[in-house]
């Protein structure tokens, strides 16, 4: 099944309950609807399984929406943006100012996610979770800034526990403000120079995959830059052993945009919204959220496999099969936005195709 | 590059020239536009290469359309349908009547391609190239029937040379009738119970890949059915050694829908229309067309890799990287139709994204 989940992601490792973190309970999926949807897929005028991965995708949408008449209504895309203390050490191919510059590019419509949100009819919102700049107000920009950048996690924890909890609370407020009750699909993206460094450490601590295998070129580091990034992250692990509690992990190595993504996953799942996951950093946030409440993963569709080195291993750990594999590594929600067109196709095929019986088409021989 | 071509597909092996077969010359792509498009991609606000396969895809559309302002205008989808003499021997999991039944399903809007053409805004036409039934007239059905089914190629040639040439001529007429001069994208699909058997033999003869590796389960043969299909195709090769001339190959083992697809590839390329290729059978037709005029491949985008066994090897032979890999194996043009949304995204990103200079975004460090 698309985005089905590993046993290891099926248990919470969080010392604090979702409720104590302020999150509502996530409803378990309805196995009856799932089974009925599976049967309907097999009744459609095509050989069994011939729609490939579109079939479990449509079934998942049915299960999330608890209906055999699934729809994609008023999709919303949110890009959470923040800066990272670690970025001052040179873990990215781009200067830190690009976070702020790209937020402006999102808002003026020239970024990839701006173009794709228009194309896919998704309502695009940009959230300042912790950009290291004073951003001018804009109708599509939500100020949820926790602080101008996290701290440098080589020398101290990236954020305080209170900041992390505040990021969760603001993520809930953002979702409730920009995802209307009629909306049933939320696409999650991120922007933050240096955030694949943060995500790599988090993945290492969450999965046990060797650190070197969790570290990739991000926006395009050369070999020397990649080695430097690995060495810097190793030095962060020398400061203290990585914790296992997802909240503690966020505090130590997280970013404000990553913390808000975790909050968005948990809160939107409790509202039974289908979640379209973008690339490496957003997938790490999904895994963190699943360690707080594993039911999150029932609401996730992993949009694509990024070319960022570790994403394939992370998806394998999640037992998730991404919709697309186009060699993209841009972030912003861009891969998920393209996957939205495939999700829409899966839903339309499920609801509009004729059945063998209805169309008078003969079944398989023998 | 997406759908770039192997040396072996870069030469004609046809004893008759395209002109003598009735086809107009195919213009070579413009290397200047290609280079300019490549430069523009690198100027957009994203790390170099971060849009992955969407980048060469957009460049290809520019090169085909000879412009740095590419568009997708009035896309047309054509499904060529025909029956196969070989199908009476039981090479398919479905009875032969399904070809006719599915044509009706296409026309009444209940088939996968019907749903996807609506979703993608493509104008859908069904062509009766040789269905073994008298089909009722329908405004979306074009009668180009060469004969009610090909002959059984185990005992005799599937069609005559005149029939093959007539199929080419009718394909040209179909294209000129349903692809308006403003239209710049043509999606090619097929329907024909038994046609993966025909395509497997053609692939074997064209590529030298061992026959067993060219034969797959089609619409869903079990292991015994697969063995039977292989044995039947081997017996066809025992009748006479496979020819190398693409026209002779079509005559021996082809289908009327495959012959018309070959004609459609050649004629639409001469009109400089971008061609969106569906699965295994359509890709075999593309390779046949390329053996008549290799320039065809400059106009092709391979929409997806089918789960039909041999398609991956065929795409490798063509040095083509398909847009999607969703495990689909339905035919009808369904994989190509979903790929259309990705092509559209690539084009929109190319034309609408801001440049680093225009958006005031900093370039890469160092």
C-alpha cells in the first residue's frame, strides 16, 4: 500500500502524550471503507491492478475521507520557512539570506511552488516560522515567527522546549486559519537554508541510519562541502548523545519550520485532512509526528522521492512508496504539488470509471 | 536528456524512404533554441538541476516548438483500436470481444482514458483501425477500418503490404482531421486484445532482445498463459526468420492499430507536434517509426514505464527516461494522459518562474 508504515513507526516513542502537547486525538481509519474501496477498484473496467499505484492511492483517499465518493476540495499548500543557526557554519551551497529572498519570491509568484500552486489550484500560504529578517506584511504571509533563527546546535540546543511547544500551538492556529472546513487536502512544504542539515541529524537519531548516509548535498554542495557538512553534524553529536524522545530531538536539532510541520501533521490529521508530503525535510517532520502519534501516517501520501541523498532510505524506513520519482530536490512543496495532479487523477478514475457490469465488458477468461 | 535516443535508433533500416511511403520530411530540431532553453532553465530561482527531469522535459518542448515561450495548446488524444488474428490462439487473459466492448466504453466515457482526457482537457478520438465488429457510428469514433482483424501470424503474414500502406495513409488523414493546426501536443494510445503479443515479436525483431524477455503478461496472464504466449510467438518465428525492414516487420507481425500508430508518429512529427507516448505497444510503434525516420524520436516524450514486462528494456534500448513509473499496465493512453499533467507543469515552471536576477535572489556561494 502506498505510504503504509513500518512497525517501528507504528509506536509512539514520545514521553509526552499528544493530548499533553495540545493535540486532539487522530481518528483511526475505517477498515470497512478501505475494504469496500478495494472491492470497487477491482470492479472497474480494467485488468486487476492495471492502474498500478493509482489504485492503493485512491483507496487511501477513500479511507481518509471515509467515503466511496472521494473528492479533492479546496486544496491548500503551506510553506513553512525559517532560518537555522547551523547555517552560519556553511552547511549550504547558498547564503543564508536566500531564505528571506525566497519567501519574497513565493509571495510575488515567481518561485516554483507559486507557479505549481496556481497550476494545481491550491491555495498557497507562506508561514514565517523563524526567518532571520523582518518581513514586510503580505496577505499571503502569516507571521508565526518564534525567533529570528534557531541557535547553532553544535554548541547548544537549537530551541527551548517552550519555543517548540509554541511552534506546535502556532501550527495549529495556522491550520485552523488557512484550511477551511471544506478543504480536504493539505500540501506541506518548507524553505530554510541549512534545514537539510537539521533534518539529517533528526533522521539519524530517529532511524539509526549512519549519520553519513543521512547527509546529502542539499541545494548543491560539492564534495568538499558535503564532507564539511558531515563533520559539522558529527561535532553536534559529540556535544551530547542524541535523545530518543521526538520532542527532545526537535529541541536539540530542529528548526522552527520543522517543529511547525510536526504540529501541522498532527493537527491536520486530527481534522482528517489528507496530507501530501513533499521531500526530505518534510518527510523527517512526518516521521517525528508519527513518533508522537503513529496514526498520522494513515493520513499521509508521500508525493515524491527527492534526489536529496537520504530521502530514499527515509521513505524505505517509513515503508512509503512515493507517487513520483522525478529527480527533484527543490523543496518548497514543489514535488508534492506535482504529485497532486496524480492524486487527483487517481480520485477521478475511482469515481468516474465504469464497472465491468455497468459497461457490459467481459471479465477475464477462465 | 529525456527520451534521447540510442545510436542504433538513429539510423533508418527501412528499404523504402519516408517520402516513398507518403510521409513529409521531419524537420530537425533547432540546436540554438535547445541551448538557449538550457541556459534559461539554469537562470531560474532554484539550485542548478533541482527540478530534476522536469528541466530536460521543458527544454525538449522548447526545442520541438522552436520557442522559449512553450505552451500546451489544444492537446489531442487518439486511441487506435484493432483486433488480432493471433488472439484466437489465447494469448490474452481477456476474450477478444473486449476490444469492441472497450471501444464502446471509451465512447460512453467510462474508460480510464475517457476520465483522464476529460481531466487533462485533451480532445479524445477513437479510431477503428481494424476492430472485428461493425461499430455503431459515434461523433468521436473515426472509421478507418482496414479489415476486421489481422490474420494469424503463426500461419501467414498478419497483413498485406497494401494494407500496411493504406494504414499509413489513413493515419495521416486521421491526424489531419482531428489535430487542429493550433494543437501542439498529441497523446497516442491503443486498444487491441492480443496486441502485446504482436508488440513482443516486433520488439524482438527490432532490438535483438531474446524473445522470452520481450513477452509479458499483457492484461494479466498467469504463469501457464505466459508460457503459452511465449510458445505461440516462438512458433511464428519458426515459420520464417524475422525480417529487419520495419515495413516488412509490420506486414508479418503487426496490427492495424500499430501500423496506424507508426503512421501517426511519422506524420505528426513532420507537423512538429509534440508526441506523448503511452506504454509498451505504443513504444514499439515509436521504435518502428524511428527505423523509418529517426528524427521521430526528437518529438517523443515517453510518458511512463509500464509494468508490462519488456517495456523497461525497450525504453532502455531507446535511451528514453519515462516521466512516470507508477506500475500502470492498462494501455489506452492512460499512462501518457497522467504524464501530460507533468509536461504541463514543466512548461509552466519554465515560462513562469522568476530568474535569480529578476527576483533579487542570491546565487550559490563560492
